[in-house]
C-alpha cells in the first residue's frame, strides 16, 4: 500500500483526508476518518480522475491547481456520481469550459439530476464497455461496473502503467495517514456498502482477471501496489458469500440482562466444545456496521433476543433487516429467545432468516422463560452440539 502524492512519473494523487467526519453516509462510524481519492494523469492530454466530497473542496482545488502547474485539464473521468466523489463536477466544469466529461450513458442520464452544466451535450464523451481513449503514451480503457454500487459505476484501466482505477471497489474506511490493518476496515466497508451486490462484484472481478494489473487506485483508502492477489482474493471471497473464518458469531439483544447472561454462558459452552472462534456482540450498544461485518465473516451465527410487544426486541429486528438488505446467505444459524409470559422473538427471527438464501437453522430453538434454568441449559448444550457439527 502506498500513500505518496506522486503515484508515478505521470500520475499524481490530488485527493484529501477527512478526519472531522463522524458518520460516513450518515450511518457508518469512522473513528479514523475517510479519504476522498482523486487523481491527475499528465500526458499529451491531461485527465482528472474524479472529484471529491464538498467537505474538502478547497483542499482538492488547491491540490489540483498545484498538480496542473498552470496547464488546463482536457478530460474529467466520472467513475461514480455519488456526491462524495462527484460533488465538484459542476464547479470544475465551469472553471474549465473546454474540458470534456467522460462517462457512460447512465452517467449522463443522471448528471442533470445533480448539476447544471453548460453545453453538456457538446462536452460529453460517452464510452461503452471496453472502449479506449488515448491521451499520449497512456491509454484509458473503460469497463462498466453497474451496481458496484450505483448503476452508472465504471472502472478505468490505464494500459501503459497497468493501473486499475477501481471506483468504490477495493476501498476502505480510514484516512490515508491512519496506520491500520486493511482487511478489517475494508471488510466493514465492503459488506455495509457494496455487500448486497455480490453477483455484480463477481462480474467485475471476471473482467479484472483479464487485465495485467500492477496497481489499484480506489476512490477511498490507500493505493494498493504490493500483494494484489491478497486484496483480489478477499473480494472474491466476500462477493461469493463464502465465510472467511470458521467461528460462531453470537448477536444478542437483551433488555434487562438475562438474555445477555444466556448468550455469555452459551459462548462458554461453545468454547468448551471446541469452537475455534466465538465472538459476542450486544446489538443494543455495538457499532451495527461491525456486527454486520462479523455476521458475514464467520460461518455460524446465533441470534439471541428478548421478546418485545409480542415481537422481537428492536435492536435484533434492525440487525436482521440489515442482514437481509445486504443479501446475507449461506450460513448456519441458531435461535435463542427469551420471554416471561409470551415468548415471541424466536418466531419473528425465524420468519426473517427463512426468507434469506441458504440459511440452515439448527435446532432446537431455545426458549428461556425470564432466566436460565437447568432445562434451558440442557437445550443450550444441545444447540451448541448441533451448531458445531
């Protein structure tokens, strides 16, 4: 991974870190911020690769003008129209009225919804799958990546230096000056933002497999240069909905602490029976995006919840709706419910997970009446044995 401003002799990083943001997309906690990546290719023709978020407009313009060294850009490539990458399209289009805009048919269908660009029809360069634009010794080749994760997304392969400008693909949370493990925050980013569209990511990976890629330049996170096979293999694993690790993720939603106590005791049972990894998460207090990440990471999940208003406790309901929305599938699941007079959580949980693809529900559903007793402990023992088979 590299973070230098100068990516190569002809390609310059002109993006910016944002370390003041608290929630990315108004929902994902980003304790180490986020980067908005943009690049400049300098050749016979000069190309800007995407703009950035409005929060860092001034810094981006300063970086751009410094990199241009008094010259004017010939093209702006628009990989993705989401505002964190596209906010400054109108501004830069008006600043450089002779600059052409490169996108695809869907890009230009959406642009008027966001921007008022003078003479757009005369300035647009609409590219199709595999088409190329030569700018000197560098040649840009375009590949469509619909629903990774908007319908207009495309990636660009620069043939001379063998660089893939991958849009939101291979991105991660965290500013560039953050020293942290790529896998963890890239996994949380992937499953929460792109995870629903595994089939589309697989399609893009097939296209990428035909290219000789030496470097990946995403729109968020560090530029990837070494050990590219590792990052590509992770994306192949994640987008095929295969579990990354052998383990049990216990997600619990407890009102007064009795369901929490049951979840913790069940975790000890699993460890005593040889579970390789057991992870507990309190859905009422955890980072929901991290809980989603762990649900996809491990091959087994236990859903433990209090009953509430003859349904399921809202933190569990929210978690399950998120999982369904992210296309959760291909896992083993167990259910633990708690209720004093009319346990209802188990039925609600089962209805939601049965609507997901390839979820194997392990029996029994364990019903706790207020707190654990010897009978429910025996049921937990049976569930532990079955989930680990």
